[in-house]
C-alpha cells in the first residue's frame, strides 16, 4: 500500500481536528438555539396563560378569551393562538375556532402533576398580574387578559407542561396549565420559528464543507511552507554524487529547528567531502607512484627472459612473473583513471575517431582471445561510425567489454560484436553466451572490484575494474555503458557515444 504523503496527512489532520471542533461548536450552538427558542415560546405561553380573565374559575363565558386575544393582539396573531379548556375529568369545556382539526381535543393528554411539597409555587413562573379589579378596568373582561371582577384570579396549582405537536404542515407548541378543577391549554404556531431554526441549521451544514475545504487548503499551504526546507534538503541530497560533494543545503532562517538540522547535515557533508578527497588523492598518488617501479620490474623481467638460457622451468617462471606484472600495471592504470573520474577530471584528448575502423583492429585481438578460449566470434560493423573521443581511452573501454565477454563465457560458446548508428548515437553491443548474471548480482556489475561467481569466469578472473572503468570512460565522453539483458545462455552490454561529425 502506498504511503500517504506527509503534506496530505497534515491537511487531513487539519480538516479532521478543525472539522470536529467546528461541528461540535456548531451543533452545540444549534442545540442551544433550539432550546432558547423553545424557552422563549414557552415563556410567551406562560404570559398568555397568566393573563387570564376571571372567568377561568367557572365564572364566565369561555368565548371571551378568544375575543380578548383578538382585541389585544389583532386578528392576524389570533390565528397563531389556539385555546382548549378541559375539566379535571377530561371533558372538553371549550375549543377555540382556530383549533386544528388534526389534533383531537378529547384525546390530547393534558394530565399534569402536583408540585412536590416544599417546592416553589407554580404561580411563581406564571403569576397573576395586578390586584383584584372592580368593574371594567384595564384587566376587566373584554379588554384583555388581566383579572376581572369577582375577586382574585385562581392560582395554577399544577406543574405546567409543554410539548410540540404537528398538525398537517403546521407545528404547534402547546403549554398546559392547571388548577384543581380546570386545565388550560394554550398553543402557539411554531412553524415560522421552526423554519427559522431549520434555515440556520441548513446554512451551517451548507457552510461546513466550504469551511473544511478552506481549512484543508490552508493546511496544505501551511504544510507546504513548513516542508519547503525539507524539500531543499532532498533536492540537494539528490545532487550529491562523487563529483558533486561540494553541494550544500541552503539555510532555513525562518525555521530554527530545521535550520539546525541543515547545519548538521552540511557539516557532515564537509567531513564526507574531506574524507573522499583524501581517499581520491591517496588512490591517485599510490597509482602514480607505483607506475615507475612496475615499469622497471617489467623491463627487468623482459631482459631476464631474453637472457635466460633455454629451460622450461626458468622461462615459465619469468613468463608468469611478467604476465602478473603486466596485469598489475593494468590494474594500477585503471585505479588511476577511476581516481581521476572520482575527482571529476579524466584527462581526455578528443579527436575524430572512426570507431568502425578502430573496431576492426580490435577484432584481431579479440579473435586471438576467442580462439584461445575456443569461442566463435561474430561481428557486424556498420561503416563510418564517427565519434569525438580519446582514442586510447575508447580502445580501453571497448577491449574491457570484449575481454569481459571472453572471461564469462563457456567452451564452444559465442561472442557477438555489433556496431551501428541510431538516433544520433553510436551503439556498440557486445554479447556472449554463458550462464548469465544472477538477478541479485546484476545491480552490482558496475561496482568496483565486484566479481560475480568465480565459476562463471573460468581460469581468467579479472580484478573487477573492467566494467566500472568502461562506464566511467563512456560517461566522460557523454555516453554510457549499461547491461541490456542477462539470462541463462546470453548476456549483452551496450556502449553508447554521441555521434561525431565527419
């Protein structure tokens, strides 16, 4: 499973955390908004119930309550208010004309509880307004909900109860208030208020995804800004090679924690560069210093071999020593070239080289090697394959590939050398039969001093520098060497160089 990028994780965490906070805060606000709206409606119901006329205690005509509502609040508001009066036995005493037909007054549960002894009086919540009046005063019958004649208004002795019921498309908030003998039900049209609350809810849930998107986008931008120094570290690290150890990561002054990491990495790269340069100088110096004694040894052995009296033991000994000296000299020269490649400056003297003609001369050496190993050599050389290259270095690279094909072959096997020009490149393919290179070894074939299983190399195992040296020479000329394929029975390497002008 592919890992989620850290920047995406930051954005997701921002969305989840902020979304949880916003949703919790918004839902809490909506809950309290609903509760506050219900409480305000309930308070209005308490006021309507408390402003009752004196008829409530079986002293008048119930119709006067509706008339009083019309007088005080107007006909428009009168349609928003419904009334119901029931006695203690549940008998309906009065139903207002605007009572919704979907609600059966007889079946409406109006049971109320008595207050617990010692608790606050229900009259505290819905007090009767004003002292007992006489005659048609401000609170008299027909003028409002104040107390009428005949003494003080009755006190509600039951605990009031509120509930919301739905009748068709309309919602009603009912408040039930009771005395010892009578229950008064006052209802208010709750539809508009509920629609207002629902509109607030819809706006919140509609704005929430937009807010989450903006939060996620902001988290993405913030994470990108925070990770920019890490991106610089990664880009600089990608540019660091054996030839680019001088690369350093730019400081991040706006991020002290990351800036400290950058300083540590830069100091580490300083130490690596110094150590690597010391190793390069050591390798180059040793290779250079060994060239002279090896040349002297080779000359002395050649003279001794010429002046030695005929005799197989002595001649064989001197021949073996001379061969090993030449092999050591070749290895030293290869190490020197690799050290120069690591330093980034292989000495190249480019010239116009007809690789087709050069390869024909090399084929003669390859033919001798092939015949000695009982191998069949096949060649296909396209004429006029021109390259701008160092003739000596190019010859070394090609001979290393051919020598590798001879070493890692099998008796009676075959070597194929194919030179052609394609897409502005000179391509040299060198293939050979044999057991092939193990898949685990294929990524290592260009590593220095790497040698595959000795059973593949017969009796002519090399030093492990041939392929790496061939590749460094090709790279120095703007080309490359790579392993095209390796399977049981066939292995093929390809050298490419930019095509030169005639």
